[in-house]
């Protein structure tokens, strides 16, 4: 069984490396990409650790446990926990539902998406990769959400926002060279600001730098907003990246997944390597009530529906 022990040593060494490499995320853009698969690293580490334990390789077990702890740490804040006290504190405040979804400029099932939107019954929809074609096939949204701002574009960076409530303002803003959308929504429980984004995909060093700059600009803009704020969209980064952590700290926002779910959002066709890159975050003007994923509508992204409540609703 020497060959089995050699294979086990090789696997253990590989697993230790993949757990440790993400620590260099700030050193080089490609290393940052390795941070996104923490959940997968933990699963693989657990399997190899169990095999090492069965072979009685206790030194290897200890090494694997230490390496696995590096990947477990960024996941822990997102492990589901009870929010009974927090939910009770806002039981009298009307809930606001925000749906964010990347429809994919290549293809998606419009009918299935519209069915999911109706089922979720959100107050606000933020949609990324809005092309002229997507605008046409999703025209029913204009009837069901009478307040909207749409900025379609060929390719991946069109964006739109639909609301059941009055939009006091709504226009595009620039994050680097990409458009985002900012609106002031007058809901029955009070007015809030919503920023919808689609940041650059970090598939090259230049695009990774552009996304990081967009995060910096977005953090500054979010921190400057007076009153309740929601930021939603496709960030092209996960909660496990130090750049996303920096963004949350600089903006003063809280990720709606935190303490609720490790659910992934991309890619829908390879769920076992899926990662969460579509986010909704809020400032302290809101209490987060829930975060759930939309069913697949043949985009490469899952949408997310987040329910929040204003902490200080306006009296009726």
C-alpha cells in the first residue's frame, strides 16, 4: 500500500498549498482569484483529512486541520445563525424586498425570470446586463413596476432599476469607466437611496485593477450617503476576498449574506464550483431580515432576493 501513502502525501501537500496560496491575494491579481473558492477548499480538505485519519497519519491530520482553518475563517461570518431577537425588534416595520439579478447578455429565459420576479414580489428590481433585447422581452416589468430607470447597452454593462414606489431621482453614475445607477426611492415606510452596480470582471490584471478602483469609488460614494442606503448588484468578487472586506469596512455597509447563507450565485451551470459574486449590502439605516436565491432561469447567474426593514420608519 506504499503507492496509496504516496498518493495521500501528494494530495495532502496539494491541499495545504491551495489553502495557503490565497493569503497572497494582495500581492498579485491572480492570487486574489484563489480566495473565492474557500468553501470548495474546506470540502476537499475534510476529505483528505478523513483519509489521513483512516491511515493513522496524525501529523498529516494536524497539518491539514491547520491549513483548513485558514479557509474556514473567512466562511464563519456567513454560516447561518439565529436572528430571532433582531427580527422581533422590527416586527412592526414594513418590509422592503430588493431583487438583484444578472440576466446575462448572451441568453436567459425571460418567461421563467418574470415568473420568478412575480413569485418573489419585490419592491425594487436591479437588473444587470440589460441589453436592448432584454429590455424588449422584459417589457412586462414596466407595467408591474411603474417607476423605472433603464440604461440598456450592447454587451455586459447595461443596467436598469424598476420600483413599485416613486423614484424621487434616478440616473446613471460612473464607477471608473462603467455605469452604475443611483436612485432615491420613496417607500411607504420612508425614503432610501439605492445604488445598483455591475463591476468589472477581474479576468486580466488591468480589469482586476479596474474593479478594485471601482470598489474604492463605490465605498467613498456609499459612505457619503446621508440616510438609509442599499447597494446591490454583480460585484465580480466574493465575501472571501480582502478587497470586498475592505469595501465593506470603508463603506460602512453590511453584507446581507452575513450570518444567513453561504449560497452561491455564479456560475449556474457548474454549481459545485459556484461562488457568491452577486450581493446586496445595507448601511445601519436598515435591519436585514432575509436573503434567498432565485431559482435558475438559464442565465449564468442566480438572482437574490433580500428583505430589509428601515430601522426608523417614517410615521404614517
